[in-house]
DNA sequence: CAATATTTTCAGAAAAAAATGAAATTTGTC
DNA sequence: GACAAATTTCATTTTTTTCTGAAAATATTG
C-alpha cells in the first residue's frame, strides 16, 4: 500500500504542474472544437488554444515544439489566424523571430469571420439568384413559372434576411 | 453561316427546356454551397436543391436517377434532411414508395439546425469550462492563476453570449 | 405468409482535406 | 551584400470524409 502511495501521490509542485498542463490540454481541445464548428482545421484550433492560454508571446518554433506539429502546418495555421485577426505579432527585443499573441476580443474575431467568410458567399448567392430569376422569367409553362417564382422569392428573402441579421449578430455579442 | 444557325438556334420548346434545366442546375448548386457552409456533404445539398425546385414530390429512386447518385448516398442524405426537418414525406395514392417534398420554411430549418447541431456543443463547452476552472483554482502561481481566471471568464462570457444570441437569431430571421 | 418492392446498412473504394518536411524565398544582421 | 536565421511554399503522404453498391432488413401487397 505504501508503495502505491508513493506512485500515485504527487508533491504539491508536481500536482501544480499537472493542473496547469491539464488545463492547457483541455483549453486547446476547447478551441479545436470551436474552430472545427467554423470549418477550420484542427491545427488552427490547436495554435489558437495554445496562445489563448499562454501568458507570454510565442514564436513559431515554440508552437511547433509544444504542439508537435510540422512547420508547414504552423505557418499555414498562423496565416489563417492572422487573416481573421485572431492573433497578432509582438516585437520581442533582441530576437529576430516573430512572436504571436492571441487576440481575445471574440467580437472582433467573429466579426472578421463573418465579413471574410460568410459575406462573400451571400454576394455570390445574390448573383446566382439573379441568374435563376432570369431563366425563370423566360419559361413558357405558367404554372411551373409561378411555382419557381415563389421559390426564388423565398430564397431572396433568406439571403436578404441573412445579410441583415449577421452584422447585427456581431453587435448583439457585445457580451 | 446558315449551318451555324441551324446548330445554335433552338426551337422555343427546346429553349424552354434548357432554361428549366439550367435553373435547376444552378438551384442545386446553390444549396450544395449553402449546406456546405453548414458542414453538410454535397449529396445532402443536391437532394435538397432538387426537391426545393421540384413542384412534385419525388421518390428516392427518382432522386437517384436525376442526380446520378448511389442509393446509399440518397438514403443517408434523406435521413439527414429529415433529421433537420428540411424535408417531409408525402403519401402518394396507389404507390408504395415514399415521396419527399422540401420544407421551405427556412426559419424552422435553421432553428432545428441550431438546436440539434450547435446547442449540444455549447453544453459540452460549459462543462469543459467548469473542469478548467477547477484546475485553475488549484494553481499555486498567483500571477498565472489570475491570468487564467481572466481568460476563463472571457470564455464563459462567449459561451453565455452565444447561448443567448443563437435562439434570438432564429427569431430575427422571421423575414 | 409468400413474393416482391423499397429502404437501410455497412464494408470497401474513391475523393477531399489536412499535415508533413524539405527546398525556395524572405528577412534581418553584421 | 554575404551569411544565417526565420518563414513560406508546395509536392507528396497521411488522414478523414464521403460515396458506392450489394447484402440485409423492413414494409407492402395479393
């Protein structure tokens, strides 16, 4: 029994490290899932999670070491995160590496995501609806034509509704 | 030149068919992209698009024939669409097949999606935050502890905000 | 309740997405 | 401006997702 204890009981310092570590792992997992919900690859979530729970700025090679991922993934992931303004670079004196910090203003982050990822889709959706309407106008069969007219109107309303609601959403998220 | 005309000019009926066809193709493409945005496979978008622009209910084998997809994909896709209440079955007299119609109330559709796909994530997110907070409380290093406390609070607020905003979103979509 | 039509399931194939790592490029330093 | 460090790119590999199709299960009709 004494032996068991020696194996399973930790010193306070060790327990502390373990807590910090588990918190970080769970935090990374949290953002992996979150980013996944937005259709972003796991590596992006891992990097953001690591940075979000790190007090100090981190360089790419540190990130690579800590997450055990390839340079390529890290570079690609950092680029994605920068494009959403989810991270920013920090100058660290006397070091030529770039250092990264997580941007924690989720509102900005989600706003950028909507603007860059969703809105373009809505624009092309609008164009597509127009082309369809054009085809619809030319139809001979009046019953079919009016059916399609109704459907297209509904699509149009969905598109307009989304275009109106999404920016509002960001405002609501003022938290 | 005369020959060219004979090849490229269509009779009104043929032009009509072509319009109807192109409208349908573009419509299907529309929903493929839309569903893709929600992380759903292309087959699901194809089926929904086909049904959305079809005046008449369609059986699975018709869908398979029209879209050139496998029975397996069709069955799986129809199941997914049913689970979101994006389609419903219709009884057609004197036929033992199931017939499907698109549900065109996007508000319901999106509502179901949020309830079934997003909300469960928010629940587990809440649990994960709790576990992390628990680890955080036990930390020795007070500076690190208070840093993490701030970060966790922010996460908590994001989660609460999302949980509050998403159902509102559905309401706003009243179109 | 047997015969047949319809739908579902699921193991394997195909396609798509993501990760790797080494070469190429860029950036910063002396 | 040459050198070295840091970063990006991209062809290839690995992993994950989606599709297929035939077999199993289910439902319907006479």
